[in-house]
């Protein structure tokens, strides 16, 4: 293993001080006295001496044990918890990693203290009902604690690796094979990826682009020939994608292998940005870049949070992989990555034992002492899964595969890994076991409501005094660490939605790792009418019903049956209400929003120039693009005739590209173009100007709101209300079997749309609302109206009426 | 007062169009602008909706030995302009011979006119070297050379540079010469190539935006309007807007 790596890593990390998403602006919190003291502490010579370090470790260990175990009376515990929390609140104002570390210590300490108290004082095993439910809940809480601590360790100091520049002498650049495996995806999807790969900036004779077609399709063979890329296929489909890649390894010779899923479109800078590290570190086996998505995933689409709230994957690609990188534990994610051929062959090619072959391959590399790296700059982009069921199916595969690795090749056991690598891998795998604990939390208060089980045997106020600091610190600290990549309380929603589906496969994979398939069938294509996916939401409906029943019983217990322990009833009722909020939000996720167009449309906002048949030109804005099409918003009063042939200019930096197209849609200021008769070069240019625009991907997160713990909760509550509204609406609908009727909010939206199309007087706030919520044509109309209004106002200011 | 000379190595590159439209765009951005036509073609007035029957210009004033003040017209587009005037061959020859003996003719006449603070005088010149260009270059603070992206235009680059070197480089009230590409069409490979060659030779002396080949420009002339007025959403108007903000930056750099 390269000996240079750890020090390099730490230097890089020191240089890029990590600022949390929100830092108080005052200089005191950036440069004040406390900062000076802590800097002095960091620079203290004692850290370099073994004896000092051991002594300090022992003292800290003792202090830690003491602070976890010392017992306080109930009021004193409340005061103690409050004081520690306020100190954490104050420290949060300071920028810098050291303060994050202090907050982590506080959080782990408070959570440990809570669990210590739970184990020692609240577990009653003398009756069967209390004992059973109590132990089950405690196990779930221990799991949560473990994942919390491992999560802190994993993301304690994200490396933020910078790209390494390539040598100026091109003759020393290595040869690279680009693999684009495909099985049954249509050619129009693979086409853009191949065209974008052709445009990658790399010496042509050193680049070999291969389509790995497991579908044995002539159409693909002909396409490969026409654009001059290699076409590889095989007679069987053994081991699916992993087998496909392994077969291709025997038929190619490049020193490096870059892998793109057939719907991940690479930026032209991909290789130049990633290959530098391979030349610098001869022991580097794999370098991963993030998966970036151009279209909203089902969560974002159904909740209307695209580009506003970080999506499910952002935590992983924005933070966790960067955190893994510090510990040399970045793992391969199946696409958008480069691997060194010798290293890949050394571990026997891509792993075939599990269904998450990617992570397993990286684990094997680490066991053999290779390094891996992560660069957190999107260098490829694709379209997100279309429906919730497809999304769930994908997550099931991940969860099942990770559980398989955990069972077959457990990272805590076996040779070759450092302790932190073991912990990072373990966390990545343990994370996917959240299904059962999450459901336990969603149902736990019901054991009291239904069976009067005292699962936490303590008075309600004591539970609050211990549990609140534990929960509050965990949320506060995670908001600081993860806020930019995941908003507070959103993990609850993401995990709760998937919990039921991944709990069975992970459990089965633990018991019988080589068996079982759990795939929810994907209902691809167009979602014409808004509908509630009853099939996928069935488990949540069940839990929702149980919690509603529990809440009703809670009232009975509060006033009649258990009025002698009103505090306990109320605590359980509050917990039930919280669960209802989360479950309500999962209902909002399960309500599939309408998709207006068949082909995926990717939103954009870039300058374009339209040249009409008569030679006149119009400067306009491109608002979305899809396979072979472009949507434009014209300036006011400019008319474009339908079906006319035009030329459209798109810009890439200062360079401009002209494409022939025809107008296939024109209404008001919105027009739609279809490209026709593009030659190969033009097709490549078009992909570069649209889907493969890396500059646009970087701006994607700029529109996101900043995380504040309480606003995260508020957003979840709003989503929940929407979800429950949907639920009652679709429930009534299916009971009455009436024809389709709009929900109130759709009705309102449709009314607004009608006004917009007729250009009626409508408030700007309402327009903004439509623009935010609608990704389709209504959103575009709203945007263009907003733009023209903005201009009108500016002009009015310039020329005041006398 | 800042004097901007608009030059071109050869005819038909759209120099007058660029001069007038840039002037109108500058005026729209709030800068007082006076357009001065030094080209015997007398075309500036055509762009500005002037009364075609009125043929007087500064040549007549010079020959009558009267002030240019009476040759200045207002337009509907925020700029005032002084046309060359429709003159007979005899009048032109007599003026040009007069210019040879009075090298400060243009300078003195410009000074004699009253000018608002921040005034920008844009002078349209005949293509190629001439007695007019000689006088204009002796008073210019900034020079814009209009080119089209073809080989012929590019070949004249060194001749223009020589001219600028001779008349302008040594004056300390001269603040640089810049090149503007007109009639650019990104769909034509030769246009793109010439553009990148010029970018490499001239660097920041090439204006950051080209003016694209656009029918709106010639249509605007037919309607005797600046293109910003006639087709505000056209590509040419957009290019001119970009050029104007670039020109504003250049003008603001000039010490008062």
C-alpha cells in the first residue's frame, strides 16, 4: 500500500476547512478567542508523543465513562441535559471541523447516556408483554445508536479531493477503454451516451469506446459501426452486468477501464479530470465520481421538491463517499468510475457473488491493499428512475446485495482491511438493515395503546429528560454535518417509505444469502392521471390505520382507562402523532404525479437563437430538452409559424452551434422544436450543448434551501398534510367508484393554469407557485410570464409616467 | 468628449450600420451621442429616418465657411447626427483639396460645436485609407475596425494596423483600437475558423461578441430605423446590446 497516502489525505483535509452550510456571519465566530484556543490546542506538541497520547486517551475514556454513567435526580438530569444542549447550540455558531468534532462528542455522549439509562433502569423483564416489547424496542434503539456513531466516524472529515492535473506531454497518457453495458434499454437512450463518450477529450488512438450489448441486437451493432465504436456481445447472459463487463475485459486491452451505465451521459472532461490521480498514485485501483440526475426522482416529482430539497442520493455522493475517501474506503458504484485493469483482473474481475457487484469489487480491491478515490464533481449525468415502484425495486437490489456481502464477505472479518475501512464498509451495509428498526419505531407506541405494554419502564418526564437530549443532539449535529446534503427529518421520510420493502430481502439475504428475488415490477412510461399507488403503499396504509386506531384508543385511555398515568398516555400519543406525520408524508410520495410528456424532458434555462426561414432571427430561451427535441420560450409578440424549418443556435461557453430543426409546436410564446437530419458531428455537438453540459450540473444545487432543523420538520408536516389529503380523496374515490375528480389542490392549479393560458390577471406569487411545482408546460408558461412581467416593471421604473 | 472612429479596410462590411446602431444603443443606455458622417456616400442619415429631400450636410457648411452647428439634426432614436451632405463632384474635390491644407479642419470643427458632458462622437468613415480617414484618425480617442469573417478582410489586417500605428499610437489621448466582426454565421466553417484565428491574433482587442448575419439589419435599414427599434428581439439586437455594454466599459476607462 502506498505509504504517502494518509499524510497526503490529511493535508488536503486540513487545507480545506469544512464550513457547515450556515455559519454565523460575525467575525467572532470565525476568528474569535475560542478559535485561537482551539488552534493552540491542535498545535500542541503532545499529540506527537505516544505517552502523552495514551495518557490523554485514558483520561478521556474515564471522563467519558463517568459522564455516561453518573446518576442524577430527575430535575437535575433535566437541567444537565439543557445545559449541555445550550453549549452545543452556542458552539454551532463557530465554523470549522474542530467544533463539529466537539458537537459529535456531545451527541455520542448524550446518546450513550440515554442508552445506558435505558438498559439499566427502564427494562422490566418480570412480565412477558412488557419484556418482549421492551427488548425489541431497545434492540432497535441500539441499532440506531450504532449507525449514528458509525455515521459520525464515516463522515467526520470529508476529504474533498481535488482533481490532479494531467501531464502536458500527451504521449504518456494511458490507453482507456470505455465500457457502456446495456441489456434491454432502447437505442435512443444508449445513443446519447455513446455520442457523448465520443466527444470526451482524450487522444483518439488511446480511447476505445465499447458498447457491451447483452441483448444481441443488430440495431446496436449497426449503430456502433456507423459511429465507429466497438461492439461487443456474448452468447449467454451469465452474471448479468458483472459477467458482461468481465467478458469484455478479455476482449480489450486498454490500461484503464471507464464504466458508464448506458443512461449516464459523460461530460467531455471526464477522463482529464479523473485520470491524473491514477498517474500520481500507482496503487490506485478505482476512482469514483458522483451519479448526477437531470430529472426528478419519484420522491422529488411526487413531492415537488426537485432542486429545492436534497434528494436521497445526495447524502451518499455529496458527503458519505467524500468521508469514506479520507479512510481510503470509497467504493465503486457501478457507473461513472474508472478502474485500473491490472487491479481489476487481480481481484478476478467484477465480483459476481452478490447482486451489488460494484461495492463488493471495491471491497476485494481494498482487501488486496489497493487504494480507491472519490472526486465529488459530477462528470456524468442521467435520468432518474421514472416511478416509485421502479425506485423501490432498485433500492431493494442495493439492500439485498449489501446484506449478501455482509453475510458472505463480512468487512469486519477477513484479512487486509484497516479498522476504519472495516467500519466504513460495515456502516454502508448495516445502514441497509434499517427496515425493521424503522418499522419498530413506527409501531412501538401501539404496544402501549393496544396491550398497555410499558416498553420503557419509567415515568414520562424521566423519559423526556433522557431521550430529548439524545434526539436533539443527534439532529443538531447531523444538521451541521449533513445539512447541505440532506435536510433534517428527511431521512425519516426516505427510510420510512422504503422500510417495509427492504426489510424482507435484507433479512432473507442474511439467512439464505444465495437465494430469493424480490423485485417489484416497474410500471414504466407515462403517468397520465395522478394516482395513488395502492399496491406500493399497502404496508404504509396498514401502519397508518393502526396508528390512527392507536391514537383513538389513546383518547380512551387518557380519559377513562388509564387516567391514573396520563403522562405516559400523552407521551405515547405524541409519539403516535409523530409517526402519523411521517406515514402521511409517505402517502404523498406514493401519489404519482402526472407526467405530461412521453419522453423525458430535462429542464434548462439557457440562451438560444432561432433563425427563421426568411432569415430573421429571434433571441429566446431554451427551457427544456429531450431526445431530439427542444422547448423554447419566445419574447413577447414574436410569432413563429408552425411546421416551418428553422435553425437554432445553442451556446457552449463562447462557442456556438447551429442545428437545423422544425417547429412542431407553437402556442402563445412557447414553441417546441424537433431536430432533423443532423449529421454525426451535429448529433455529438447537440449532446454536448444539452445533456452533457457539465457546467449546468454544477449549478443544480444552488437553488436548494438551506437546512434548518425546524423548517425540515415543518416541510415534512406540510407534505404529510398533502399526503393525507390525497389519501382521503382517493379513498373516497375508490369507495364511491365515481369518475375521476380533482383533488382540491389540483383543482386550484388547473384554474390557475387556465388563467395563465388566457393571460388573465394573476398574482406573481401564484405564478411562482406554478413554476415551482410544475415541470411541464404550465411551469414554462408561468416562468415566461414572470420574466416578461419583471421586464415591464423595470421599464416602468425607468420611464415614470408624468 | 470622446471620439470613436469606425473604420473598415474595405467596403460592404456594414460599417455604417454598425456605427449607427452602436450609437443608438449607447444613447439608449443613457449616453449623449453625436453621429458624424465622413463618408461621401452620406448613408448615416438613411438609418435614422431623415427627410430624404433635405440634402444639406457639413460639406456645405465648410464650403460656405459657416458653423457645423446648422448641419446637425435630431433623430427619433436619442442620437443627433451631422450628415456629409449630398454634394456635386466639384464640391467634393474642392473640399478634399481644402482638407489637405488644413489638417486640423475636423478637430477645429468638432471643438466649435457645443457638447454635453460625457458626449460620445461616433464618426463613420469611407472604407480604406483616404484624406477623411487621415483627419478622423488624428482626433480619435478610440477606434473600432469593422471586419467580416472572410479571407479578404483578414488579409487587410496588417494595412489597417499600419495606419493606426502611424496616426494614433503616439498620441497620448488615444486609448486603443478594437475589432468587431460583422456578418458572422456560425454555421459556416470558414467563419468559425477566421473568428478563432482573429481571436488568437488580437486577443482582447477583438470584441467579445460578433454581430451575426441577420436579415433584421437590412430590413431595419429599409424601414429607416435602428435595429434595436425595428427588431428588438433579433440576434443582431442582442449582439449590439452585448457590444454596447463592452463599449461602455471601454469608455468608462477613459479618464475625464
